[in-house]
C-alpha cells in the first residue's frame, strides 16, 4: 500500500493541510489529514473531562477513529470544525508525545491507504507510518512566516500577537524534533520543499513535479 502514498511531513504551521488538500484535488488522490486524529483525541478527552496530558490507555477504549474516504469519524460522528479550536491544537501536541497513543493510531493511519492513492500529512508519515511511501516531501517554512499565516487564519488564542505565536511555534518545533517517540525530521529520501516564499499554487506545483519525476 505504501507504493500509493504521498507522504508530506513538516513542522507546525508549514501549511501541510492546505497543500495536501490542494495537491490531492489536483492529482485526484484522497487527502488524509493525520493531524486531525490527534486533535480528535484531544477533543474527545475534553468532552470526557480528561486533561490530554493525563490520558491513559483505558481512556482510548472509549474512542473510536476511522476514515470514511477523507472524512474523519470520531465515535461514528464527524467532529467538523470543533477540531480547529486552539485547545484541540494544544491537546494534540500533548497526546502526540505519548507512545501508546501513537501505537493506537498506527493501524488507523495505515488502513486509510487501502490500495488507493492518498496524500497524507503529519510529522512522521515518511519515517514511521509509511517508511516505504512512493513520494516523501518535507514541507517547511520559517517560523516567522508560519506565525504570520497562523495569525491570519485565526488559529490562535485571543490576544495573541505575531511575536507570541512565533515563540509558540519555535517551542513546538523544539518539542516535536526532540521527543523520544517519532521525532519530527525529514526522511533520508525526502524532498525538502521550503514554501516560505511560495504561494499555495506554487508549492503544489513543486510537489506535483516531484510526483511526476517519480513516475506516479
């Protein structure tokens, strides 16, 4: 199944979701947003009145996640825009560090390919989830650019400033790249795409060119 996967990894705020969605639409592939899985767990925990950092394996017994095409279902229901809340983003970062959570999500992620071409983005898609993916991209951008994009999108707490968001992003980068389980890093065979000075369309063009080179 990994021969039908375009894996897009990269730091928070690099635009992976937007790029993956646009790329999938252009290539007629299915877009799978794995970041939404961690946000969904955080959202479920909040509904259960459990702090994300206090999650236990028993809590996961009350959580069911599955992809219906590109649509994520949490306990059979599409959580929709609830996952975009700042507390879900923060909770996702907390649960993503926990080995048993990542183990819980591994089969959910791998089953999403199911013989069809997919574009999947996250932090460890090309290194852990699909190490034999046909195409591996590491999408990045400067912390300043990522902070500006996040502020413009409204994905931040009330009163947040460009400076405070950039500091949060830099802290998240350090946390993600130094964690013991599945740290954020470019796969050895990944193509690095820096989109700091690229538009969404230009970024998709660059990745589409890589896919063409791979004869996909």
